[in-house]
């Protein structure tokens, strides 16, 4: 599940709950007249809520944990319907769909997998596929030759080493061709109920903007964010962050003026702050557009995506 590469994040200090220090009164030498000069009125237009500017103080560990958990609670209220955006009916389908999602959108994967799973419903079927036929079926997802090689390899491994079943342990999943920690955590969290963090491009971008971590390596990001939250929150936290990154906090044009957690964000202002202009940047159900799933959950408030080749 990918998107454009992360944009650079400005070096801004974390937001603080404490109020900013009041400015000192100016020192004058011209008598009381200058001391009592009336302040000029301004006609500045109101803007979206801004985060507190807590000066140059470093955010404490306790304050960071509290802010991170509050952001998670706020996102839970905004996205009570957050879910994995890949269509699947089994662990095998989710595994295959997640491998295909590299360097493309979940929408394109969801438009491609119906025909793929109709042709190869089991690991045994896919392991026996003609490589060229498989490549053509997954061609819309890009990098189809490399992905076909991974699908053939992981299907054969499932057949030969795991009895045709997707294993429910991370250490087993990462032995499969084309499967790394991110893919393994997606499968474990959504097919087996095993908590895990999905550190994709959206997740990494947002946690750095929020100053939860400054790490770039996905495994280091995973470790640092995991330490901020109870294990039971990891899977849903991933969904909420990825939802927010796809809909509001975009890589190039974050919609700061329409962001529900702007007061908690130390990077507020990197994107459009005018509320009306920011609303035009919102995506999917928040922007009145179809979602990424052809078969979304029943509580999803948006429209389902159109099949491949259909008018959208």
C-alpha cells in the first residue's frame, strides 16, 4: 500500500500544552505618553486552529506519550470506520493483495484481484500458474514481472512448507518470497488478529510530522511508535494513521486548514491553512469521492470504487 515518496519535514519544535511566555512591556524614555499609547486594531481574518507555540522547550517523554495518545483518540473519532483498504476473503488473498500493493494504489490492486483469484483461488493453483499468464493478470499493478515471481515463490512455499495455509507467525511469514515485516504485519493484524504496526509511506510521513520519531528506517520507526502505545492499539492505530495520510495529510499538499488534529500538530502550516482551500484537497469519502475498496465494510460512509475499466 504505497503512495508517492515522503516529502521533507520541516524542523519545527513539538507543540506544548503550556502557554507561551507573555511579551515584555517596551522600555521607553519619553514619558507616560508612549507607555499609554493605544494598541492598533488588526483586521486579520480568522484561520484554522493553530497548535500552541511552546517556545524552544523540549517536549518531555510523558508529554509526547500523552499527545500521541490524544491524537490516536481524536483519529478514532474522525475515522470510526477505519479498515484495511484491500479487498480480501482469506489470509491468502490478503497476503497476495498486499504483495501486489507495492508501488501502486490499493484501488488498482482491488480492481485487479477479482480476476486473479478467480483464476488461482488457492496457493496450489497459483504455484502451478503459467508465469506469462500470471504476469498479464497482474500487469495493471505495475512491476508485474517481479511481483509474479514473488507470487509464484510464496505460493510454492505455502504449498511445500506450510500445508497450503498462510502461517500466523511473523517469523514464518517473512521467510516467504516478497514478504517483509510490513506485509507480515498487515496479514497478522487483519487476518489473524495479531497486533502489529504497518509502517508504510503514509505512516512514516505522519509520525515524523507529528514528531513522534525522527527515524527513517521502518524497523526503527516501528519500535519507537510501538513504545508509545499499548499493544492492543497497534493495528487500529495503523489504519487510522494511514487513513489520515491518504485523506488529509498528503505528502505534497497536506490540508492543514481542514485537519481535525491541527491543534496537536507541531508541523501545522506545512500545507494549505485556508479552510476553504484545504477542503478542496481532501480525498475519498472526506472529499466526496469513491473509496478504494470495491467491497467496503458496511459501516464505510463513502461510495465503493468502480471495477477496472468502468466509468468512475
